[in-house]
C-alpha cells in the first residue's frame, strides 16, 4: 500500500469516528436530553429523526415517552377497624417534564423506587382511614346476587358504605399525583390488584366461614328431617285410615254374608225333620272342627249328642 492509501485511511477513520459521535437517531418512543459535562444544554429533543451534537463533549440521555408500568410490592397494612390486610397495587405513569425528571431522578430505576415510596405511603394512609368494607366493595349501590335457596337471615345484608374501593383509589391517585409532579412524573392511574387477609388471621377467617356454612347446612338438614317426619306421619295416618275403612267394609260385608247364610240355614231347617237333623249335624261337626285338632282322641257314649246324630243317620 502506497503513502496515499495510508493517508486516506488516516483521514477517513477519524472522520468516521467523529461523524458517529456527531450524528444520532431519535426514536418515536423516546425523547432526548443532551448534557455537557453533566449539565443539560439546549432544548429537549422530542421529535424523531437524525440529529447532531458536539462529539465527545456532549452526551445523550434517552427518556421514554410511552406510558410505563409500576407494579408495587404486596404490603401488610391495618384498616381503620384494626384488621391487617395484604394490599397489592399497580399503576400507570409517564414522564411529563423530562428536564425535571432528569434533574431529580436521572433514570427509570430511581423513578420506580420513588414511586414505590410515595404510592406505598399514600396507599397505607388511605387504607388506615377506611374500614375493610370500604376497601373491598367497589360501589355503594351494588346489589348482591342471592341464591333463591338461601334466606336473607342466612346470608345477612351488605353493610352500607360511604365511598367504596374506587373512590379510595381515586384518593390515592390525587394525593400521590401532587408529590410525583415535583419529579416531572404524571401519575395516570392506580388500582388495587389484590386484597387479602394477613396470613396470620387468614386461617381463622376461613374456619369462621366454614363454621357459618356448616350452621346453614345443619339448619337445612334439620328442616329436611322435620319435613320427612311430617310426610311419614301423614303417610301412616292415611294408611291407618285406609285400613280402618277397609276393615269396616269387610265387617259389613261379612255381617251381610252371615245374615244371608243364617237365613238360608233357617229356611232349610224349617222344611222337614230330616233337614233339621242334618242342620244340627252339620253345625255340630263345624263346632267339633273348631275345637278338636287331629291329635285329639274322642270317646263317645251312647247318650252323647254326636253319637245320637251318627246313630240317627243310620236309621
């Protein structure tokens, strides 16, 4: 390589390095603050495109223009009615004043830490000013869905509330927005992600809920047993009435039949002496059939009725 080539390389590479330091690209999702020796210079660059800065002296500080997420850690805190609950919150924010944000916080990591401090503190203050029912109820006019099998005395009534969870969240948003504005941050929204009882009392709450449901179930079982006993009692009463009516009809039919049989026997008895002897003989046999079993031995004398009847038949 000749001297001219070395000279071209010696000139080209420094120019390339200087050009790379001078030119920079700004994306649509970001804004740029240029600092010189650690201090901001010039206006904030908010429009996207290719820009120029002083090489080696000035430094780029890129700041997000998009809406950012803050996801707070779950913390234990007491309510106004002295119940410890675990509250997990999240929010949305953006950088409204990039210069103020840069001077006070510098980067997003510091901003997240400051958001955690301010929002956590305001959340704790808001929860401490309200009872638990105000924290977990969304609106004060909501009507609960009621199982038609349950009565109002079983499920109870929703206690009236003054504000509700949504209003408490708005209070936190209002209180925290003013403090975060000093850091160039605009807080857009904050919400409770999850609210739960503290672990130390959660098992007791579950045990009480189970006990209440068991009491309701026991009442249902007791009422069911009472209805079953009532149905069985009515069944037995109706069965006795049916059996009594059937017995009465049987006795009436049997009485009519006995009367008819007696009438037939009487008519046959009065027809002739032979009929009277036969009737007496038959009735005597029926009597003996009822009082004598197959193992009975009979000794008849000549003057007994049965012997007389048997002897009279042979004549």
